[in-house]
C-alpha cells in the first residue's frame, strides 16, 4: 500500500482498473447493485491476493465482508494487521 493513500482509495482504484467496476461511494452495496456477481467475486478475491497478499479461505468467508468498499477495507486491514502481528512474533 502506498504511503498517504487510504485503503479505500486503493480498493476503488483496484475496482476501476482491474475489475472495470465504478463504485460511486465506499458504502455502495456491491452485491445488491449488481456491481459484483459470482464471477466478479472470484476475480476480486484473486486481486486481493495479488495486490495485498491477502489469502481468503472460502469456507470461512462471509459475503458481508465483501459487500462494500468500506467492508472490504476493514477485512483487508484486519488480515494485514494479523499478518504483521504474526511476523513480529517471529
């Protein structure tokens, strides 16, 4: 993540550049508005892994974690924090 750029801004850019989806606000419901369908969800998970190094266990995934940019940012930040804490313990 670039210094000075919010996670939500980075995610909005990822949506625009990689998924070709425009998201009007961080609170837009991506599922209810049809901006993300099943194929889009799979692509999003791939992009989260590529861009942030965040791996997602499908069996533990809750759709609400991917419902909006704000929710995705919270999800990614928690994963990054957990990974950093694990690295600090090593």
